[in-house]
C-alpha cells in the first residue's frame, strides 16, 4: 500500500473513532516519535509495558498470526 493511502486510511479511522484511550495512545506515539534512536525510551511506561508484553508473548508462540486475524476481522475493514 502506498504511503498516501496509508495516511488516508489512518485519517479516516481516526475521525471515525471515539475511543479516547486509543486516541491518547496514538497521540503519545506520535508525540514521542522522532528521527532519533531513543523514541522508544520516550514512550509512556504503560505503552512500553504493553509492547514488551506483546513481544514476550510472540516469542513464546502465544497469540494468533496476522493471517488468522485478517481472516477473522477482514469484514470490518471493508467499508
């Protein structure tokens, strides 16, 4: 997918959501993202903990594959 399409799709999803927690997570990521190598360290602790937990689970083989998620939820991606 081209970068412009990704931006457009994200913009639409942001405008459609009323999930304050999700919007705050996205804001925190965008606020701390920079070209430096320290962007991860600048993330709020809660977000780093969630990322770290996800990595641990993936390393242990816990969870479901991207393909399985897409099969199950693709109906919601088609608008």
